[in-house]
């Protein structure tokens, strides 16, 4: 093992407790003097880290080499833990590796054939000359492409890397690990073959043209990590240009899960959606889509806040999407900032950036409030910092309860789209998918720590897919 060199750039903020996302493996050489291992583990614990597996690598007469798994709070914390460990008498650190980097090494996905080609006869059928018959048949009847190629089960995951997670404009190469992860989850949860398409194309025209050109080989296009406001135009224009469904997951996947979570959270706190005062921070792609789906579901009092303050109908110089939000929300014409908006609110939904909300502001929300702080990887306010007046807490992280994550939607949503051979995404599909997802939890009984199901719940994908197929069946010509 060799030491990991962390790429240059701003490091993610630390989490409050040790996390599997920051797991180090320390290969250490220890003297066999009594107490050496105990001193090392005590030092690691005193430094605030947790210890996982401890394995023996090799033994000698007076030395032993071990691998020690250490859970840290972040990259800086990991550096501090290693520095403390180096000072322990009788201990030599041979290497430090990062489990997250190890797991991503070489990429996370691969293409494998569906059957083996083990003879000349099989080769002549799978490839030339046999494949020519399939090509000719498709040329005569293009609909056969759905039956005799991967198209019927394939999704293009298309990005320009301009809005990667909550990390910003990192570019197409830095976006590739996310797109690989997306493709992996498509396959694991829904059996769909998805392909990362990371394009060095920053203009709307370029990305629409690229999506149009590759569409013949896919059954759907998943837009991902594209910055607002151009993501709105790209989605609209691309959907108009192709005859397969186009789904911007950062908008509609997020919004669909938020609605499902809010349906169950409202049940837990005993309030109807119509009576909730909702404050949303972040009016980008996800924020606009969340606003629209919540209004469609019956929420009547929603205030959307961005860096300029609460959006209201008298504001000038708004792009079309934020203008729509300004004119359809904030019925009382509130003009303050996020701190003021949270006073007396029932729900906070954050799709903005890390550490933007102070605990004192949340303390001014109503009793039994709901907080969905979903900036990723570091939320607007850490779960541990949220005061006691909040009853239901959700984040975008997998290491806390109530992970409000697109993974709950996009595999099943595309499974339903592909199975029905839909040509576009209908608004009714999103609401139906949200209600189906909420019902998975309702079958068990929602609680404050259970308003969305686990991504590993086997009921999720079939329920969401069935909801999408049902709407498609009701709109066969759409």
C-alpha cells in the first residue's frame, strides 16, 4: 500500500462524528513490547477517531505489522489522527491509505457481455456476418431497435460537470466519479445499463446538440450536475428534440423524494400539507422543481429564499424560472432573509450550500418543526446542531436517518419509463412516484426517523416503476 495524495483544492468540511466516508487504513509496525498496541489505540481514540478492524499483516521476533481501520470526521481530522499516532513510542507508520480513494481506483463500473463467444460459429452469429442481418432488419423497421439492441434498457447519464454535487463547477472529468456511481446504482437497483457521458460542452446549444446526436442509442437520458439556469433550457429543448424521455435528476428526482418525505413528515407532526409554512433555501435547479411539485401537492404557504433574500412578485431582474417562483409563492409578500423567514416556520428545506443556517435561527421555528437540510456532502446545518424544537430531520447523507436522496427515485423512475417505452416525462409521473414512495413508509408506519425508506428496501423500485407505468398507460399518445 502507498500513501494517498489528496487532490489540490478546498477540502470538504468535517462532519461532527466519525464517518465511513473518511476511513483510513493505517499500516503500522509495532514492537512486541507489552502495551504498545494499547497505547496506539488509546491515542487514536483520544484524538476523536473510532477504530474498526485490526488485522495482522506479518510477524517477526520483535515486531508485528498490523492494518488498523480508523474512522475520522474529515480529511483534516484524519491528518491530525495520523500525526498523533506517529508520536506513540514503539510505533512506525508504514503507510496510510484512504478507503474512499481505494474503492474508486480504476473506476466503479465495467461493460460485460451477456453471453460468451466461445466458438467460430458463435462469433459469426454475434458479430459478422450474422450481425449484418440485424442491422438490415432495423434499417427496414426502426422500431426493431428496441427488441434487438441494448436501447430498451439503456440510459445516458449526461453532464457538463458544471454543478457537481454541492461542490460547484468542477468540470467534466471531475464529474466522472459521480456519473460512474449513478450508472452503478442504475444497474444494482433497477437492472438498467447506464453510461456516463461527461462532455466538455459548456453552452446550451452544444449540450442539446450532443444529447440529440446520441439519443438513437439510448432509451432515456438522465441529465445530471448541470448548473442552473441553463439546465432548465437544456432539459426543455432536448426533450423537444428527441423521442425518448429526458429527466433532469437534480431537479425532478430531488423534488420527488422531498415530496414523499414531506408527506410522511406531515403525518408524523400531525399537520396537513396545506397548513404548513414552508421555507426553502436555494432557488436553483432543485429548488425550482421542489417548489413546483409542493405547490402541485397542495402546499399553499411557501417562501423561497436565495442569496438576495426571499423571492416576491415585486422583484426585478429575475430569470424566467425564478420569476415563476416569485409569482407563485410567498402569498404574504415577505421580503426578509433566511434568518427572518424561519421565524414561525413549520418546515425548512435546504438545497443550497454548507453551514448556511445557524442553530439559533432554527430555534425560532415552530414546535415540532421539520428540517430537510440537503446540501451535499455538508448540509446547511449539521444534524447534531439542530435544536430540540425540530421533530423530523432529513439530510442528503447516507450516514444519518432520513436520507433524502435521488437514489430513491431515479432507478425505479427510469425502470417505469423504459418498460412503458415512454417518449417523455409527464408531470403526473413525478407526483405519482412521490406518493408511491411515501406509501412504502406508510405501510410500516412513519416515525420521526423514518419518513423515507432505505434505498436498499426492495419495495422501492417496483413501487416507483409501477406508478410511472400507470401514468404512461393513462397517456398513451403523450
